[in-house]
């Protein structure tokens, strides 16, 4: 089992609760609605998938042009996903659930690619698969925190003081309200 599968299975209840709030909004609070910013999970996962597909094509071609740069460039590419504004998007709370659904769908495709790569005997392929799984773990942690924040905002579910602080910190990767 990959960490992608593991995350989806372990957090199934939370994904379903977010979906239930969307499908049955009675009893939800909109007092904290307004625009929020969060990681653009769809773009991040699409870019990860495209990167891995491109990497696999590169490896199949037998080309060695980037042999000593692949790992370094993979780390650089992935690290920018948490700091670059191009990987954030503005949403309203009512849009959150549909973004979460896309997260799960795109995670399945990423999972398939990682599973394929894990079957390789090539160390470079295995390293890129490992780095990609670690990146997904970081992304999944932020996604889980975002779900907790969302449920706190719309249902009044309790969250930790740390998470409340991250929500208030515009430099953290978790979702936060856009300050005007």
C-alpha cells in the first residue's frame, strides 16, 4: 500500500463528513464565509502527475542528459509547491467540498503512477517515487488540516490551538481567510 492509499483510507470519515456538509448544509455556519486562500490541490496534483509521467518518458527514452540533476530538480520543484503563490487559490467555503473531491480523484491517479514506479529496479526511478510519496505526505497533512479548519469554520468542530494559529498565519500552507 502506498502512502496515498493509506491517507485516503485513514481519512475516509473526514472526507465523507466534508461531503455531507456540502450535501446537507443545515446547521452550518456561514458567518465566517468570505474568501479564503488555500493550496490549489488540483494544480499541485496535476503538476506532480505530469512531472512523473514526463520523468517516466525520459527514462523510457534511455536519455541520460539530466542524470545528475533529476533528484535535485525534483526536490526544488516539489518544495516550491508550498511557497509559490501560483500553487494557491482563492475559494469560498461553499467551494471547499468540490475541491476536496478533486483531491481524492487526482490522488488515485498519482497513486497508480507511484505504484508503477515502485516496481522498477532503477534507483533513480525508485528515488523519484520515494520523493513523490514524501511530497504527497506533506500535501496530505495540509489537506487534513484544511479539512479540520473547514469543519471548524462551518460546523464549529474543535481544533487545536496550533491549527487555529496556522489559520491566522498567512505564511502557513493551510487555508486562511483573505485579509482585506
